[in-house]
C-alpha cells in the first residue's frame, strides 16, 4: 500500500514538472515570436530608409552611411 502512494506522489511530481516545462516552452515561443516581429519591422524600416536616395545628401559621410546600411540589410537577408 505504501509503495503505491510513493509512486502516485512521484507521478504527480513529474506531472508538475512537465507542466512547468510546458509553461516555460510557451513563454520562450512567445518571446521568439515577439523578437521575430520586431526583427521584421526593423528590416522593413531599414529597407525604406535605404531605398529613398533623395533623402540622402551627396556628402561622403552620408554616402558611406547609406552604403553601410545597405550592406547591413543585405547581410540580414
């Protein structure tokens, strides 16, 4: 009789541990989705910024910055 209660407690403990890991997994998936969404928004913003050449001056500094931004965008894709 006592052995059955020990096994039941063990199963209950393992079930609680499984539930805890399921919650952790769901939290990690939500965080991952949020980061993915933020990443997509940043890529879209970077694409918009670099695609409009009329916004940029013809100075060396701005052309260098534009080139670096376009290069970073290409590396992200």
